[in-house]
């Protein structure tokens, strides 16, 4: 009995009693856990819920701290300027506001911000209709076995490493599009606003549209599989109501099935958009990875924030003052900012359109 | 066309009204103008309709005719094929795996499966109201005119006029006129069902199929809908599935009794209930069976 008490109170236990007392301690421990199970669930749940938030906050905090000197020196120019000059890293070091940086360094990331938004918007414009169409085909139109094959194909595509997609985009897709597709589009677009953006030289396949297409390919699986699951949950009764009213399959899909899961599709789109905004290596391989150029037309070479981060890190370390690395950290903070803004826009859209949503779990 | 039924419906007795109805209904001058004059007396005819899903035979050689402007109650124990029969009439069963049929169903003398029959227009002419309200995820106003838009019957300002007209017809206008752009899902169950009725009426159907339309509603809503349905005749022809025998007696002119896919008996409601020719009918209508 004495050993039991000592084990429970955590006092040292004689070695020869160890097996018995350890078991007892474990048992006590288990009893304690069982007694407090509801609290454990509550607190466990709360902690788990906080983990992503804490992780995000910490990341942003660390990045911001690291970037702080660069934020001070680069100022607002960083968001609106269009130059990316590390300066003379082997030359003289100058001080601005007490921060050391190479002579002649000047950073303006506007082309990267614009490129990030442009390529992601193109990706979404392509991916959403394709995904919703695929999901629709998977749930409504095609035979079960074919749907199974398509479904697993999408899941496999979701698992392909982005470096492979990037390589394929750079070696095969880009040249193919530049040779056979882009010139045709460019020749047939009228010279009026918006459309004129599709005219002009089509370059060699590295650029904005190729990046958008490659990104679309990468986010279609995300949006399509989520949307497919959403469609599968739409109750049959409203759809039958549409059919019985003489709507075509297309009208039932457009007016009933898709609106029924509207918020869910917007959510899936935001998920895909987040991935597109942050996608790094594939874009670095097919965009041209420029630092200070906004694409002159939709085929033009350009760069994105994420691609710049990965391509510039190496050379940034050669900056003895450490200023370029701090600038890259600032760039990363900007990317997080873009992601947050996009996320909030998504929530806003859901809130604005949500008042007509079907109630969740409407029992049919 | 749905409206000209309203004043007549109130002036004639409902219960037990049978064959004499068509004679007393219209004076000679109006009769000459009646667009139905040239048309067959029976809107829908089912001729030896036999139907199966895969190996399972659901309906067995059903022959029955539905007179223009009448209400027919379709009764029978659960699983006897009432819903299946009803859904066959606007071809909602066609897509079910293993669907096979023999015999025929005609609408205005023309087979519903005929080559010149347009499926979408057939469904416009033969509307349907379901057991539970099934509003679409769009505003109340858009719900009413959803079918109208799909069939391109009207557009623009006309849609608003039409929506109001139909909502008034089902008595929902006062309740929803200030929230036409709101979600239909916040309406009560009875209101939602009325909305679905307004939606079905908006496309100008000739026949309305109703599958236990009031089984999910309270007695007051039920009574209200029953009264509405009576007002829809004789402009429309109604076929209503119901488990509520009282309802069948209250609103229908004719009754058909299905048992295990077989049409056991049909005729004027009073005859079926009071003077059943068949033992099984008698057992069912006196409540001694399922
Ligand atoms: N999609 C289907 N596939 C196979 N069998 C079906 C299908 N739908 C209905 N059945 C079968 O057809 C028979 C008749 O069903 P139906 O729904 O028409 O009955 P009901 O008379 O409407 O019953 P209830 O009063 O319960 O609504 C049942 O045995 C049912 O199992
Ligand atoms: Mg049924």
C-alpha cells in the first residue's frame, strides 16, 4: 500500500517495487483521465482549434520581425514601385534610418503582386467552370463505372507533385500552346478593350497565360472533388421539382443544383485560389520568373511573389548586409496579406449571397 | 384559364357530383365558345398500362380515363404503386434503371411516349405537386416564375405581374408581398407548399398530379389547400394520391383504388366508398386494411 501512495504522489520509488508501482500509477492516471473526460475533450478541442491560428500568427510575427528593417527602408514604394535592384552587394554599404543596405538597392514589388493576382485570377476563371462541369458530369450524367475512373483520376492528379506539373508545363505544354494555340487566339481577337489584351506577340510559351493554365490544372482537383461531394448531397426532391416543371438537365443544374451548394462552391474556389496564389515551383518554371516586369499582354513573361521568393533566396544570401533577405521576408508578409484579403473577400461574397441558401440539412 | 373555374367551383356542390356536372356547368352560348368543345372528353387515358422496374412488376394492365375538369383520388395501401402510376403520367419514371412499360398513356389523344411528343412541353402541360414542399434555392418571386422562365412564356415586367397573379391565386400574396426577394426556406411548411402550387400553376398546366400534397401539413393548411384544389376545376384536371380517405371523399369526383399494382375498382367517389363492387375495396375504404 505504501508504494502505491508514493507512486501516486510522485515520490521516488524503490527499484525493486517498480513494476507493480508503475502499473498502479498508470491505472491512477487512467482513472484521473476518465473522471475528467468531458473537460479533456473541451480543452483538447479548444487547443486543437487554436493551433492553426497560433501557428499563423507566429509565422507572420516572425516574418514581420525579420522584415521590419526592410519595411522601414522600402516604405510604400515596395507596394507600388516596379524595380528590383539589390544594388552593388560588393560595394559600399550605406545606412538609411540606421539600417545597413548595399549602395543603390531599391525594391518595388508591384509587378510581382500584380503577376500573382493575374495568374491566379486566370487560373480561377479556367478552373471553376471546368471543375463544376466535371463534378456535374460525375454526379449526374455518366455511367457509374466511368465516374469511378474519372474520380480516381482527379484524386491522382491532386497528388502529382507540382514540380512535375511545372516541368511538363515548361517542356511540353508551354511550347505547344505557343506554337499552335496562342497565335490563333492572338490573330482573331478584336482590337477593343479587354480583348486587345489577347493580341500581340505570343512569345515562347513561358508567361502569364501558361502559368494560369498550369495553375488551373493544379487546382481543378481541389475544386472538382469538393464540388462533387457537395453535389452528391443535394436532395433529389428539389431537382425532381425542376424536372417535373419541364426544365432541362442544364437548367436544373444551373438553377437548382449549383445554387443549392453555392456557399460550398465559393468556399472550394477560395481554397483553390489560396493554393494558386501561393503555388511556387511550377509557376517559377513556366512564368519566366521575371522580377520587375508586368506582362504586356496575356502571353507575356512575368513573375509572382512565391516564385520570386524561391528563385531569389540564393542570391539574397550574397548580400552581406542581409538586406535582401529581409526584403524577401517582407515579400512573404505581403503574400500573407494578399491571402488574407482574398479570404475575407470570399467570406464577404458568401455572406452577400448566402441569404437565399438552402438550409443546411434540409430534410427530404 | 385557371381563373374561369373559380366562380363556378363555388356555385356547385362538390361531394358526390358526378356525371351530371358537365351538363349543368355552362349555358349554350358559352358552350359554343368553349375551347374544350372540340377536344376529347378525357384528357388522359391509360390503356392496359403495365410497368416494371427490372424484374419487378409494379403496375398491372391499368386501364382508366380521366375526364376533363374532374378531380380523381388515387387510393390504396402503401407500396401499391400510386406514386409510380402518377409519376408515369408526366414521364418522371423514364430515367429509373430497368424501367419498362407496355400499353400506352395518351394526353389529348396523343401518346405521351409518341415521337412528336416534346417531353419538356408534356411536363409543362402535366404539372406535379410533391408530398413535401420543394422550393428552389432562389427568391420567392423567382420560385414562382422559375418554370415560366424555363419555358420562355414571359419575361421582364410580365414576370412580376405573373408572380403576383399566381401568388394571389393561392392566397399567399398578402403574406409574402413584402419579402418577394427573400428566401423561400423561411416560410412555413404550408406556405412553402402553396408556393410550389403557385409555381406549378404559373406555367399554365392542363393536368395537375398531386402526390399526397397535404400529408406533411396541419389540418388548417390541409383544408385550405383542398379548397384551393376544388377551385382549380374545371379549368384543370386533377389526380391526387391520398392516404386520407376523408380527403378523397371531400374533394374528388372520382376515385380509383389500386391494390398491388392492380386497378381494383374505379368510378364516382360515392359509389366506390358506399357501394363498392369489390370485397378488397370495401375492406380498404372501411379502414380494415393498411
Ligand atoms: N425506383 C424504383 N426502383 C425499384 N422499385 C421501385 C422504385 N420506386 C418504387 N418502387 C417499387 O414500386 C412499388 C410501388 O411503389 P410506390 O412508391 O408507387 O408506392 P405507393 O403506392 O406510392 O406507396 P406509398 O403509399 O407508401 O407512397 C413498391 O414496391 C416500390 O418498392
Ligand atoms: Mg407514394
